[in-house]
């Protein structure tokens, strides 16, 4: 028998670059400065820098743990029907016309990243587009999710105006206009990540007009509603 160490079958797997926001958290945890402040992951924190759990979340968790009718039965493929229904009403408003006309469907997924991956793969298979448009800058995973889902063209549209410290609405609109017809336009519904700057209602209408005219598919990532 050979005593040489066998190479792992995973030896040729390429390591991905670190995700900046999580690397920032790692560096924060390793920093010994007593005055440090964590400005990485967007989450409520207490005065000690620990996650602050909303009281309503604690109340609901207590209700769930004491509810004897919950038995952890397997869910339908699309997820818990009551949860899906309420999530759609939350995001659109319970009196939304599309809801009242039964033109809305919701799918329960494994977090925001899971939802984006599912949407990207669905659109790649069914929408016929090979181009995805991301804001510059955007959340670190957007580009990779769409590239790994099969989009060969993942392009940027101008978004942040560093001179005026706001949305570069003219550059934004121009890049949407010049993109290939039928592109998937990834938009941040609210609290744009990472700039925190959103278009005005009037600007959103202008953006919608271009998307409609160019037959783009608008995909709104709503990570920070409220």
C-alpha cells in the first residue's frame, strides 16, 4: 500500500473571494479597540453591539413554541399557503388591485439569496434573456447569483452620483435605455444597498416607463422594507 497522502477530490475547487460585508464583520470581531462600531451588516443592535430582537418577534416566537396545533408537517412545494398569502399582502398592500384580481403568487424560499437564485434561474429558463442589469454599486451577491444562473451578460447601470451624493437618475435612465431589449433589471425596492439612496416617486415613474418601453423584466429586491 502506498503511504503517500491521497489528494482530495476537492483540490481543484476554486475558492471564491471573500464577501466584503462578512469580511468586515470578521475584522470587527477581531479588533480590540473598545470604541469600535459595527457598520457592516444592516441589523438593529443594542448599546453593546449585540443583535436587538424586536419585542414583537419574541412574542411571536413564544406563541409558536406554545401552539400545540403546530406539528412541523412537511409544507407544500411552494411553501406555507397562509404565510405566502400574508407576505404578498404585506409587500403590495391588502387592497392592491392585482391581489384582488388574483394575479399574484408567492413562493416561500430560503431567505433573500435563495429567492434571488430561484428568480434568476426561472427567468433564465423562461424569459429568454441573457442580460441582467445591476446598479453600480450593488449588493455583492447580485452579480454572482445571475452569472451562476446562466446569464452570460451581467452589466451595470449607473446609480450613485458621488459628486452630488444622490441617485444619478439621468445616468440610470440612459443605461436602462441603452441596454438590450428584454433585459432583467435588478432594482432595489427601498433602502438601496449599499448607498441608502432611493429614487423619488416621480423618478420611479420615469424608470418604469423606460422598462415598459424596452420590454425589460423588473426584478425588485426588497430586503429592507419599512
